[in-house]
């Protein structure tokens, strides 16, 4: 129904082909990032839809704003995780120093893996960055 409304709304087959080219480029670039474990499958599909919506002509502009918003949100997310890390607290600092002074080596506990794909690495959702980048693109252009 969406494609029929596009054709009835004054779009031509050429503009539809340009939109599909944007879909293919954004989807496969996201798929490449998925295979190197840098992105989740939902984010890949979201990038494909954004590519279909934007089309081929403005992909670099949208990519620029998505990159800027991802950097800002990623920085805040990293600072948030560092602030909640127990090793950075005063108690964690002194416990580590007391273990080193007493001659006991710190025991590394085998923590269960919370997520098999990312193996307990710090992750952040990418969809808010994409949406904020798209909003920045529509505001600044």
C-alpha cells in the first residue's frame, strides 16, 4: 500500500529506484557492521528503512548527522557506565589497595556471561542515535 501511494502521489519509477538504492546501501552497510558484531539486527533494519525514506541523494548528509549524534550519545553513555562502575568508587579503590598490600592477589571471579553476542562488553542502543541524527538532518537542512 505504501508503494502504491508513492506512485499515486506523483513519484515516478526513477524516484522509487533511487529510494531502493538508498535502502540497499544503508542496509548492506549496516549488515557489514552486524557481521563484525558492532550493530544489532534491529538497527540494521532501521538503517534500511531510513535509506528507503531518504534515498540515494542525501545518504552522506544523513550519515554525517547520525555519526555526530552517535558520538555525543556514545560519550554520555560511556561516562554513565564509568560513573556506575564499582572500581571507580572509593570503597573499590581501597579494597584493591588493601589486597595489594596484604599480598593477596585479587581473585578474578568467573562471572556468567550476560549476553553471548557481546560477551559482557559495554553496549549502547543505536536506534536513538539514528532517530536523533535524522531529526538533526531535517532541522539543519
